[in-house]
């Protein structure tokens, strides 16, 4: 498969002789049924330069071109807010989200979200792309958010996430001294009351796996590196609280702290495959100032 910024290009292999175009779209190009419907509606599927129905039977050497730059209308208000863009290409955007900014507005409130800021950034470039985050962070968790710039790119990276080939590494300062140097937490998480935010460890919940490693033990606190085996809402926060080591200043699952005004959790590393080339990409976001100050304070109290 070849590509440029706006197109996927596939030259039909002899093995696909007399194969329906729709089968190549599904099996070779891995386009979902819903995406194929949108592509057909906007005449974005062509063979040898001509708009073609998906029941066309292909011949070796046919050139299939898919225009993934679909016309879209975003309902998100573009509002300016500074963006710390770590990486961008024609398919994806990686942003270092600050603490205190929600990814999406849950209730349409007045706060400026990452969705508003990214939509503004695109509007300044005369782009009307939909905001499609691949991963989400809690409002008071800082760090890397991966965004797909098209339905194709988002679906390709979402498949990676389901397959476990996207790696996210977090840093957290937790209460107490974690005795084991490393380990895994494999405990199901449930949401017993959907009207309330807190989740809990419960046998009725969905399986959740968190891997941890001790980076440093401080005066009554521990700095942990954590990776996710699954991606449940509040997973790290729930698991650590259940073990008796809530994240410092996590007021939902632990206790407020005089040292920092939000939960000391940062999504600092992200690894994934570029959705079209398959090239490995690795992103790093430095520890934010408030967590760096927290660690310095704890070191000085030892």
C-alpha cells in the first residue's frame, strides 16, 4: 500500500484477481463498514481514477485510490488555549495536556477543553476535522493524549489499542511505602452507581490489569512507574487506592495533600505505530512543574 497526505493507494495484487472491491477495502486496507459507507457517499473510492462501486471485480494492476480527507462538520466550539504539541503528522496529533483541562466537556459547561483548543488549532488552518482522541485522561491528570486526524487514522490506532500494541507509561506519587519493587495488579473494576463518579474493585466488574515498578521511595511516599494492561476509567487510581496506596492528593479515591493541588499522576510516555507506515513512534512528555516541585519537597523532608 502507498499513500500521500490525503489518499490510500493500493495496486491490485494477482492474488486479488476478480475479487470484489469491497473485500479488498475490508481485508487489505482494513476499512470499517461505517467508513466505507461514508467514502461511497462522498465518491472517495476510485479504481484507475474513476469513481467505482464496491461490487466491482478487480484485476491485477488496477490502482485503487481511497480519499480519506472526508468532508466533516464539527459541533465543537473552537476556543483558543495554548497547546503543547509533542508530535504531528498527516494522520495524528500528540498533545501534552496540562492538569486542570478536561479532554471533553461532559455537560457542555463553560470550561475550555482540549477538544475546544484542538478544534481552534485546526480552524486556524481552515480545517474542519472532528476531534477523535484515541486515549483519554482525567481532567487533573497531565500528559500525552493521542488524537486521530481522520476516521481512518482513528480506527487504525484504536485497533492497535485493542490489540495492546499502544504502550502508555505513567508516573505517580502515592501515599505510603510500596514494599514490592515491581508487580501487577489484576483486579476487576466496577461502576456500581452510574450517577456517581467513583469506581471500585468488585468481582462483578470488568477485568483490569495495571503493572507497576518502584522508581524511588521517599518520606512516606513512593514514586511509581505504571503501564496499563487494560484501559478502564480511573483504573490506576482505583487499583492503587484499593492496595492502600492512593495517589497523592487524589480527593476522589484518597486524601487531599498540602503538597500538590491535584492527583500526582502524569502520562509521560506513549508508544504506537504510525497508522499508515507502521513505523514505531515513541513520545515523551516531561514531568510537569507541580509534580517536580512535589518530589523536591518530599526529598527535602527525608
